[in-house]
C-alpha cells in the first residue's frame, strides 16, 4: 500500500480540485456521496498545516471537495475566530472534538456552540476517569471492567450536562477499549451497556476498531442508533494511522 502523508495529501490539491470539478458534472449516483450528504474530514489529519496556515488549509480542503470538518483544537485561535475561518472557506462544523475538564465543561460546550456544532465529542476519557490514587504516567494496557464502569459513569454525567446545553455528547474510541483479558468483558461493550443511549452516543473509529480485531459492522447491528457518525481511515502495518483520514461521516 502506498503511504499518503499529510504533505502529499495537501500538495495534490490541484489534482483533487480538478477531480471535484469533473465530478460536479456527473450524475449524483456515481459520486462519493451516495447519502446526499457532504464528506467530512477530521482536522487532526492536517493539524500541522492548520497550525501553520489555518485559513489557507481550510480553503484547500474545501477546494478538494470536503464540505464538513470535525475540529481537533483551534491552534492559537479561539473557537469564534476559527468559526469565522470556516465560514469564509465555506465549511460547516456540525461536530467538534473538544478538551473536557470536569470543572470546565461549560467552556467546552461554549466552544461547540461558537463553532455551530451539534455534537460535542471526546477522545479518550482515560485521564479524567482514572482512580485518584493512580500515579501520573503509570503504564496502561487495555480497559478493565472497573475502568469501563468509571468511564461510563463520567460519560453519562458529561452527556447529561451536554443535553442541558443543547448538545449531544459523543465518545470516540481508540484500540485500548477492545483489549480484554481472557474471559473478561470487552471495555467498549461495557461502555455501550452502561451508558444512557439518550445521553451518550458513540463515534466509531473504524481504523482503530479493526486494528484491535473487531468489526464495526457487528456493532452497528448489535447497537442500532448509537452511532450517528464514524471515522474511516487506513492503517499501515505499524500502529500509526496512514495519511489522509476521512472522518466524521454521517450515516453509520
């Protein structure tokens, strides 16, 4: 498999933009948006470019053909300043990955509203759900049943506060939630069972899930209506995600 780096991804803007222009003349059925919804990108994919030139990077992404983004920080900008750049580039931001702090959830939710987001997503809640006596920097393996239950309890609290703020909380997985000792429950399954379906939705990262040996399709069937969005990306043989990551795609 040919590896696509972020630099190569963005350097080929002209080629991709031309492809988008050609595609605009094709019937809707053969475009890459069969659901009639715009394709989104997780901005973590281009975090270095966003840091150097946020306005230019967003404009390039729009020219390539992306219609939506999911944020992963704002660089040196505020959420409101970043929203203005999105508007100028013609990009929507219906979902945002945010930094959650137990004592400052309102601040994260305010950022989501400033961006125009409906979904407030987190990555791992591991540090927030850690037991108080856990030493900082201690080695961590898979998600134990105890950790899953603590995480689910925290996710429910975040989800409840998000709902009061007019938002939907979403949990994004990595691979450690699927690592379980022999005979033990899978942490991700416990998260799904222990969280309130109204308050906590999930954003399946298909790359990480498959890397951990699980099949996203199985989860779509077993837990309907829990996955309003997904991340789609390739992995190289190492545990580093490969190049261009198409993220936060509706319709899962």
